[in-house]
C-alpha cells in the first residue's frame, strides 16, 4: 500500500483539511499520514479560531513520518504563517517524489486561512512542487490571475511548475460546467464536468488536491491523476450528505466507489 503525507490544518467539522485528506486517501486505497500545521475551531458556517502549531513541531511530525514510512507523495494544504511555510520549503527542496501544493488562502465560507505576510513566502514553495492547485481567488492573490487576462496568464505560464486553476463555471447552450484549467508554459489542458447544483462544497478544494496526490502516488501521470480526481469530486458532490447549516461536506466514500482505483 502506498503511503501519502498531508501537511495541512485540522478541520473540527471533518469536511476539509487533514480530515478530508485522510478520507480521500482511503477512498483511493492509499495510507494517509499527517503533519498538522494548525488547529481550527470551525464548522460549515465559518472558522471561529485558529491555533497554529510551532514550526519546529510541524517539522518533527514530518520527520517522524519519514523515519517510519516510505512516503510516495505529499499534499500540502493550509500552512497559515511564514514560519511554517519557510520550514516546509526547506524540508521539501531536496525530495524526489510528487508534491501537490494547494495554496489555501480562504475558506468556502469566506474565512481567511493565510496571514497577509505569508502570501509572498508561499512563492518559495512553487519551484519545488509537482503541481499548484489554486482556486480563482487564490490564483489572483498569488499570480494576479484573472480569467481571460493575457498578462496575468503569462505569469502562470512562465512558472517552472504546472498550475491547475480550479472551478471556472462555463455555460454552453443550456448546460453549465465546472471547468479546471491546467497551465504549463505554452500547454493548456481543460478538465470539465457537469456543474452540480449543490451547496455542499465544504472541503472540495482540499479533497480534489489530495485525490490528485493519491493518484500520483499510485503511479498515474499528472493529467490522468487530475482526470480521476475530477470524477471523484463530481460523484462525491452528487452524493453529498446535506448536513450542516453552511456549505456542507462532500461524500468521500461514495466518490471513491465510482472511480478508477489502482
């Protein structure tokens, strides 16, 4: 069984962060390990409080995992502050395994999840990962990206790492689609699925990036990993349990039951 490490924050409501990552890893028959960066008091309506871990303790968690397991891939999520970011950048710089960076900056409920002075520090990670998976808000924060703006798109294309900009809604005839766009230098690949009419969107970004990570660990190519993860998220949204008073969680178990699992 392949071992995957998530370096991310804890979600007390269980739908996002470390908890969502572990559920996703298990859906793809991989073994999830964790290094918790922050504790949060949150639910589907928002984040009430964030307590960051000391960077040295986050590093110790990572070291203990690597001492005991042959880690096949890493997913990086919420890092929160500059100290944790700088430590993670130092840890991953010499690793030769797939690393997916989900540059978490804001929750689905609109709560900020990254300190202002940490935005610039995040750039130190970009050259040492396999894929960066921002949503549109995060793509704007880190790259100045605006859909259809050629100048901001050039910034992304000039990176040495592929960038998957998630969830652009496209209307074709009477149908609506969720479109993710993968950019790498002069190449562009579009991944689309029918737009699911649901408010159960809590943790979709975390789960999507961790699904990509799990499939990279299983030996799939980057594009195939994204395609499988897209199907996983779509099914998990369709089967969402409709719980909570805000944007509810997806159904990780059902999502994994209907997609290719190696």
